[in-house]
């Protein structure tokens, strides 16, 4: 019978928490496979998915590859862990390369033959059925793995499919991703989600200065992230009044810095209101004037009770783009719609703003009122994976 063997890695490091992590991982796997028929089995150190419709195998693999906390999977043949049965199955294997190796692993030490001896014996069987190939122990083109588990089943497979790694979604808590239409912020969301942070998203638009399409683009990006995180609650807020007020009352070169500080204040209010424990942005050190150390100091200064996670901080644009391509957000991110940050853009933004100067400029605004008014425009859209 065909079966998929699932491996998880880092959970082992978690001591007593391991059980909590494992039950989260299992429920995330089941949520990801919702709508499909299959059997799920837990055996020490592995999970097994079997009794599924073979036509759906590719889809199951594709979905499992997007579960954080799974390290790899293998498409295997499952048989009873009995030497004769295994030998019979192995004798039908056709080796398609010029050399191979057999690796036997026994999680079940009661299996009567040692791993080494059994590997030699099985190798001999394969050789007798595939006379043109040879055994290559150090750098084999094909590895036939025989994995004997504690559930008294053996799994025979030749391929290991890499998955996401990371930690089960939700195991790190929940945060709020500041999601623009750009390349970086969807990647930032993916990166923290991979480390177990469930995410909601917050987008600021400046309608009518920004178009309906610009907002649709952000909805599309959030939807693409749902491939990994299943569901995103997106908070959409109008930033128009805030921007107009800054434009009228503050020095132009402080526009972006003050915008960022107000975005952060709004984000913090939403987090405290809705029980979210961190703010996540797509900022990368030195990428633009608003992402210098000094700019981050003054934007971070308005957030006093939460951490700000900037997972792209130390990545080059090229590296961020590579991740964006691999998670499927890149093509949407490069669509040419304006972001709210490009409206009223200053010619020479301050590169090293000081807190003192920012606060002086903000003195010309009624910040509390602007924040509250912006919050009143909040719309909530919940996106789900198809
Ligand atoms: P991105 O590709 O994420 O847009 P960027 O290089 O264009 O990044 P900025 O426009 O300077 O960067 O924005 C830095 C971060 O601020 C973004 O990564 C995002 O987290 C947040 N941000 C910017 N604009 C918005 C917006 N309109 N709504 C919500 N968050 C935003
Ligand atoms: Mg942007």
C-alpha cells in the first residue's frame, strides 16, 4: 500500500513543550488536508498518511510541503515489517540509475535482523534482479531506504522531498503584519509564520489617491500567503486623512517618518485591542531612507509594549526576491500599482531623523485624533485558502 512518511525536526528540542508543539503540528496538518480522504497515523518520530486516493497524491504532497514544522516527506510503499514481505517487495524494485545503495533503519529494535545484515541481504536481492547496476556506498545515485517503525510496518522509499521546516503555525503566538503591496512585507509575513507566528495583516490605503486596484493587489497577496497560513484576517484602514494632515502641517522631509510612526501607533492599538503580541514589518536595514537605524529608532519609539519583528532586516533585496518567487507572491508584488507611501512623497526624506525633531513636527498635529479617526475607517476582510 502506498503511504506518505512525514518527518518533523526541531520539535525534539522542545522538552516538555514537545507535546503541545506536536498536537499543534498534527492539527495544522489535518487542517491543511481538509476535504481530502486519508488515514493519519502517529508512530514514534514519524507520521504516516495512507489510504488516500492515488489521483490526489500530488495535491496532498503539495499541501504538506506548505505545513510549517514538517521537514521532509517520502512517498513510500508500506508493508508489514516482516523480513519475507520486505524481501518480496524489494525484489520488484527496478533501479533506474547505474548504481545504488540500500539503507535500513530500525526504530523497532525487536526486528530480528540487524540493519547492516538486512541491508546487505536486500542489496543482494536488488543486484540479482538488476544485473546491470552496481552497489555504491559513498555516493549512490539511488538510495533505497527501508524504514522499520514501531507500528510494525516497514516503509520502502527512494526519495526525500524537502518541506518548509520551521515550527508549527501558532506555536509562537499571534502577530500583526504590516502588509503593503510591495515585495518585502509578504516575505516578512511568510518568514515569521514559518517560525510559528500566526498572522493577521494590516494595510493602509490612501483612496482616492491610491486606486481600488492597489487594494485588490494587497488582497491578492494576503490570499497567496493563505497557501501557507490557511487564513488571514486583514484589517484595511484609510490613511488618507493622516497623510493630508501631515502634508499640510509638517515639514515635507519628515513625511515618511511621521507616517511610519502613525502606522505603528495604529498597529499597536489594534494589537492591544485584539490580543496580538507583535508587529511585523518588511523593513530591511538601509534599503531606503526610512529604513536606516535612526529611522527605525524613531518609528520604534512609539511602540512601547510590543516587539517589532523585522525578519527581512538582514536580507539583501535579491534574497528577499528569491523568497518572494518561491512562495508565489513576487508576480503580484511587482504589479505597478501605487502604494500609500508613494503619495506626497518628499524629494529629500530625512535619512537620520532624531526623536526630538520628529516630536516637534508632530506637535503640529492632533495625533490621537488622527489615530482614532483612522481606526474608525477600519474594514475587516477574512481571506482563506481555496
Ligand atoms: P514592501 O516591499 O514591503 O512594500 P518597501 O521596501 O516598499 O517594502 P516601505 O514602503 O519603506 O518598504 O515600507 C516598509 C514597511 O512598512 C513595509 O515592508 C510594510 O511592512 C510597512 N508598510 C509600508 N506601506 C504600508 C502600507 N500601505 N500598509 C501597511 N504597511 C505598510
Ligand atoms: Mg512598500
